C-alpha cells in the first residue's frame, strides 16, 4: 500500500518534557494545544532535539478537527502526542469562542524555516520524508541555500510500499537526524508516526502535511496580507477548486458549527455553577446511597470480619486532583498482610504498564472475591465523595507508586477529582490496557459535563452486572 502524499499541514506527538522545555497549553476540542510565540516554540523544539528528548509533534487545523470526529484511529494517534501546535485562523476563532486564548499561529509553513535556521545555528541535522518523488529533495536544497550551514541528514519521497517501511526506518536511523519531518498528509502521517515511533531513533518527529510542496515551489503560498487576514484557505481553494471544494466550503461550515457548540460548552463548564452543580450531584447521590445501603454495609462488614476477624474497611493512600494525596476507603477484599505481600507478586502481574493486576491473586479472600466481582468493595468510596476527596464520576484514583512512573500525557489524569466510576470502568475495566485508560481519562477531563456524568452513571449499572474485567 502506498502512503500517498496529501497536502495537509498536520502531525502527531508524544514526549518526556523537561521543565526547561515546557510550553504552556490551552484546552480546545478535547485537546491540549500549545499556547506560545513562534520563537518560544522553536526554542523548545530545538532544545528537545539537542537534548535528545523523544518528542512527537503535530499540527491541528480546522480540517484535522473534522477528521478527529470521524476517524477513531487518528484520534488514538493524536492521543499519543506530546506537542499539538495550533495551525490556522479556524483554530484561532475556535479558541476565542471557547475563551481559551492561544499564542501565535504555529503553522508548519512558518515554523519550518525558523526551525531550519535554528538547527543550522545549533548544529542539528534534519531529515525530510514525504511528498512526491523529488519534492523533499528540492525543499531540502531550498533550505540549504537559505541556511548554508544546515545539515541535511537525508530525504525520501512518500511513495513507498508498506513492505519497504523497515528498510526506510533503518535508513533514517543510520542517518541519525535530530529532527525528522514527515509529510504524508492527515491522517496518514499521524498514524504512521504513532505506529513506528518506537523504532525511530530520532529525538524530534514532526508531522507536517504538504509543507514540502511550498518550499519545492510546487505550490505558491498566499501573499502575506492574505495570510494576515486569515484567508489563506481562499487562496488555496482558488488554486485547486475541484479538489479542495468539499474540504473548505463544506468542511469550514461544519467546523464552525462544531466550534460554536464546543465553545459554548467550554464556557459553561468553566463557570462556578458547573463545579457547584457537580458537587451538589455528588453529595446528593452519595448521601442518599449511604442511607439506603446502610443495611448492606452492615452485612458486608459482618461477612468480612467473620471470615478472618480482620477490619472490614481498608484504607489506602491514593493520589487525587492536582497530585493531592488522600486516604481512599474500600471494603477489605484481601488478607490483612496484603500490602506486605504485594512486592513478591509484582513479577506475576497480568497487566501491561504500571498497574498491578492478577486474575487469581492469592491474597484475595473468599468474601473479597465476591465483593470484587460485584464491585461492592468500592461502596465505602461514597464516604470519600462526601468528604470531597472524590467524585461519583472521574478518573480512578492512582496509587503513589503508579504516579511516579507517569510520563508524557499520563500526568493529565490528575487534572480533576478521581471518581468511583469512569469511562474505562464502564467499557471493560481491567481488560482495558493502561495506555487506553489514560486516553479515556484525559478525554473525559477535557470534555466533562453533567450530562456526560449521568450517562456514565447509567452505564455503570450494566457494566457492574456484566462483571466484564472485574478481578
């Protein structure tokens, strides 16, 4: 299958940012977009390349937002991103509607020469991958003429067969570039980067769409005054009306409608009334449930104590909103010395990633096994909800030793109160890989609403009854 070259400015990213390389972000469309000046973005990107900090970078424009709504694989690829850069007037309009102001328009066409200039100054090498045969090489020649000391590690067109991918990656790794620019178009480049990022021994990888066409003189760019007034899309439409009519005429209307609704929701969700309403819902449900379920609490406590005469409740240190620790309550489902025996069982974990899980954990008691299957062991967390440590709906509270292993986007899970139930809890619980749990939790935090909370609460009932992933 050929990775046919498309002409879209877009990309994907995932990184371990050092504090000195950090860039401010602003939420938009459930994504965290970089809010910075072009100069600050260039500084951060080249610093990551110089320090060999693994970083994947994507650009988000109006077309990308439309694609995310219909392409699940593309959404998954973007979820692995470290830096998402805002591209175009559409994103700027959407940010104003949502009340999340961004910095400069960090489109790839403007960023590319600035990165080449800085790379030449710092002695960093670049590799261009994508475009039709000869396009990447022409763009590289243009940059080297502009910046004579720029080190071009290599170029490769984007029309290669899937079976050639292994050879291509080996060629790139042998060239040892500091920055790799991938221009296949959206969403091909994002998906290709996400699939192969772990094999690319390149610090910084950027998905840049049809960028090379501009610098190879295959496509003329709009005059500066057209770009300043946010009408570059009209220039491009005039150049290729048949191919771009649907994308711009229909796509822009679709995007603006979506941006208006998303902006209204974002503003409403940031009001004090939203937080107050969520707290009111939490207190009402938790308080009512504790009163109604008091007899069940007593029966469960009696069963636990009868089995081994140990305490009915188990208290465990968890990490809450913004990294604040708290003591989470559960009905005890394991033997009394379970924590002391955990270390010797870590090698037997049946979960990939940082979460420890065993389907047949020898520490679980007979009563505990039943409690876990029915999720009744979670009921005491209603007390945590009343205390304000937790919410009914939110990312599940993490253990401290899990949090210290977090990297990249995982830290965003701590951006809101942890909950008793969450998106992945109603979608398969422990059967969901940790990386996918992170994606689901971040998506919830970026698009939470009272209506969504109620929907997740309703989905929790059949999820508990099905017992899928409960162990």
